C-alpha cells in the first residue's frame, strides 16, 4: 500500500502597520492592522474546506502570526500550538527601523544583509545560517511527527524564505526568485522521495495588493 504524503500548509501572517511602513519587525511583537485582520479571516475561509483533514495548527508565538493562526484554527476546529522556532529571524540592530533607515544608519551591516552572507550575523541578531537551521529543524520535526497527516503552520516572511530554499535545495546566498505575500497560502508535500512544493503563496482569496516580504 502506498502511504499518503505528509501535507503541510504554510501561511505568512496578515499585514501589520510595520509591514505597510516597510519597518523591520524581527522578534518585536507587532500586531495585525485592519487589512491584516481581514486577510487572516480570508485565509481562514479559504482553508475551511480542510476542516476534516487538518490534524494540527502550529504558529510562531509572535502576535501577528498567532492572531492569524487563531482565525484559521477557529474554522478548522483545532487549537493553536505555539512554536517559538517558527519566529521570524532576529534582526538585531535593524529591528524598529525601516529598510531605508537601516541602510543609512548601519551601511556596513546592511550591505552584508543584502548580500545574503549566510554565516555573518546581524549585530545583536541571528545569522542567516543559524536562522535557517532553527526553522529547518522545526519543519522536519513536525513533518516526522505528523507523517501522513495534514498540518497548518503560520509564520513569517523570512521563515517562508528559508522553507522554500530547504524544500528546493537552494543555497541561502542565492537571490530570491519567489514572492512571499502577507497571508499567502503555500502547500508542501513530503513522502519517501522528499519534499515538493504543490502551491506557492497563493493569494486568490485576498484583496489586491498583499505586500511582499522584501522592501519595495
């Protein structure tokens, strides 16, 4: 008998005021704005058809992800299980600044950030390498724990960036060639042959204009 693949739905949190301002959040606990709340409810309605199949809903413990997850979990009839390992990257000295302010105030550190040097930490924050290891370990652990099941993960733009590269086997230093919109819905599958992306960051359930994770 062929075993059913493990299905993982990964969703970026809804929009925050800081997303709209292109301000770097990292581990700072910023809530959803009215657009983000609408996006969370729209994602919840879109996933309501999975109510009979989803066995667990996991979320970053930061409010913007947790509130998005709570809206989705309510439609699925499941509690939200918080996983700090699904937090956004710690952006250290950049947190609270817009991307332009970070570039102006910390030009050397920002240049290294833009160059995606995996081993180099942002001062007072995480390196891309450490961040990727944290997220990838969590993803693999949840896939192993829920083998053959369907689960939902609600997280952040940087987390989705890492997940895409982990699943595709792409290097962390490579330029990003995919979008990560607020409240976009991604479907992954894992079986004996490995990972595959079934659908990436679908936004058909949203109003026009969902913001990408990168600065505009």
